[in-house]
C-alpha cells in the first residue's frame, strides 16, 4: 500500500510527466523519505484504527509516556473534545489515535485532507482543509468536515482537534516553539457545541534542524516532515492529560475567542507532570492506570 505514488506528482507539475519526470519523482520520494513512509504504512496495512496506529508506532520503535494518566479513567461516557498542541505534525496524530481510539474506538480526530491518503486510519479521521494564515475562504471539504464533526458530537461521540491546523514552528519574535494562531473555524465549533473538553499537551518536539528549515521557508520544512517520523526511535515522548473542562466552566466565556485563549493556556501552561506512566504499544488498558 502506497499513500503517495510517483504519478501523484504529475498533478503538482507537468515536469513530472513521462518516464524522465517519473524518475525524478521517484528520486524526490527517496530524498524526502516518502518511500520509507509508504513502506511503513504498507507493513501495517492489515490493521485499521487504533490497531494500525499501535502497529505503526511499534514498527517505528516509538513509545510514549503519559502524565496524569489517571484522568483517562474520568473521561466522559458520551461526547467530548480533546484539544492539543501540534509539535510533530504527524506522529502526534498517530499517538492520539493510538491512545484515545484505544479507549474509545469511536474517537475521530480532525486532520488535514492530505492525511486521508493513509487509508487504514480513515475511520478515525475527519478531513478538512486548513485555512492557513491567509483567509482564502472555506472549502467544500472543510464544510463537510465541520458538519460531520457537529453530527458526531451531537450523537455522543468524541472528537479531537489540533486547533492550529499545522505543525508548530519556531517564532523569532517570541524566541520559542509554539503553535501558530488557532483557527477561528475550529474555535467556533468548540464554543458552539458545548461538550466537555480535555486538554492534552505534547511536551516534546521535532529535531532542531526541522525548525531551522522553517526559518528559511515553510515549504522547505514541509519536505522534511516525513523524515521526522524516523528519528524518534528510543526517545521518551511525554504527553500530559489535563483536567476535563466542563460545560459549566465554558459558559463563563462570552465568545469563541475568549474560550480559545483559555484553552490554549490550558494546554501550554500545563505543568510538567511529576510522574509518567510508560505506555507499552499493544497492552494499554484503562485498568492499568493508578
């Protein structure tokens, strides 16, 4: 199973047409590790959903640690929302599916349309097109995604958001890594739907080289993203589970901007937990948490 084929590059530029163009596309795929991503996905293609995510992490040699893991016992039984920072731009989505869909198989997460090429995880994806920093208007894909999100939440299912809609970057102005501005459309949905919200923070980041490339150009950084999947073997990736924010707590915020600011602080101001529970890839159950 391939998520990106050399023929897919023809839609990007006529330069990739013909035998010569396809050879260039194949070379580009090797250069950017897209071919390795294809092989990775193919090796786990017999699975779907949380099982696929677990298999993928196991293949990558990636494990993660959960801070305040006991709060996962207190997740609402019906609809709820998770909001998270987005430091990895790929691996964090896999971890969220592995963790949350492992507990609630009906959990879906809103993702960039391009990730729907990963077919085994489509059952846990809601596809949208991020608006970016420029207002180019909402796309048909995004309208459909928002409608699906609202329907799922009203029907009692959990949904996850990376409200930035893009991988975190390094801000020279603030001299730190952070999400870009959280998207207004997502914050409007969260403010409108009125269900409990669970903040989740990823405490670790991509390689310094990745963020350095972002200072040159975001497109150059994007080309590096597939390679970032393969340099985290053996590292301890830490995530923290915040206290669930009730509907009553949310009612104190008059609009989506105020609520969004509060939620962003709930994620970024989350203190580093005093201890973490190791997360073995295949054998996590709620009963494991103490």
